């Protein structure tokens, strides 16, 4: 079948395109670089024409509150309208585990708004919530650094390989619409400060990691289980240390 991947040239999107292509599907990698812009609507109708499934893994180019909200609301409305006209039978969107638990975070509020639009659309849908990708670990540490020290709250963390997320999204997309959500997390659950202490040490990063009950995660307070999936989540196979070793060896 024809499957359109919005954000299909990005980190996860390109892997989804590759995986589904290898299974024999007609896959369209849609992004501004391929002439499809969900914000302006340019090329959108042509891209989704004849599609059975549309997968949206696009992301806001800005994490600033208002900009992120404008991106997700505008692009999702344009995309769903084009899908409805084209008769698309399944809309798949990706989001973040913990989004509904952390509404004080502006980016998460934007993702909540996106999900609401998807739910209210007449198009059958599936939403895949994933924990943080391994690729974001360095940026998380940087955001948590204060005066050269990485300060982390004592909460649980269960990051996942983007390859594993791409695999799950592909499986969901080629199945029946869930009309609901599914969660994806990595195989290891550990306290946030412990994870980053080990990760930075393996990279030879000299920054000290300190457990701080008052530390924020991207500007907001988080509870012990806010960043991890609930029981019944799909668990990826890739362990962080194995991914870290492969990544370093590939450089």
C-alpha cells in the first residue's frame, strides 16, 4: 500500500521509510526538502493522494512555547484536512511518554494540542508515545547543566533507541488503527542521575552529575514515574550501552 511519512527525511522518519520500503510498500518521504510543507500546505494534496496510511513524525523547528504550538496545530490541521479529502484510512502520529503528565511544559502542551486534533478528526488513528531517544541524551545533560554540574532529579528514566521506535511505528502503521495510544520504552529503567553519571563517564565527559530533588527537567518539575511508560508498553531491544558503543565505533 501507499504510505506517506511526514518528516520522512528526519532521524526516525528516514528509518521508517527504509523499513517499510523493504517490506514492499510504496513509501513517500514527505518533508520541506522534498517539496511537501505541512505549514503552508505546499505539495500536501499531491503527496497524500492515493495513500492508505499517513505517518506524522514531523517536529517543530522551535521548542519555544508559542512557536511549537503554532507548528503542531497548523501542520496537523492542514495534514488532516488533506487526508480527509484524499480518503486516507489511518493516521499515525508520534508523541512523547509523559506528555499528559507535564502540561506545564510548553512543548508538551503543543503535543497535547496535536493529539487532541488527531483524536477529534474522523480519520481512524494511532498515537505512538515514546520515551526519550538515546540520541537526545547529550542535549538533556546540557540542558541540566548549571555552573558545570549536571543536576538531575531523583526520577526514573527509560530511554529508547530511535531504531526500535521506528520499528514499532512501522508495525502500528501497517496494522488496524488503534483509535488510541501505545507506549514504547527502552529495556532498562534506572534513576535519572545514575543513568547520566554512567553515560557521561563512558563518553569521557568530566562533568559531575548530582542528584538534586529540586532540579527541573526541561524547565518543569517531574514526578518519579512521569518519564517512564506504564505497564503494557512495548519494550525495545537495544540497550543504551550497546548503542553508545556502536555510535562511538562508527565515528
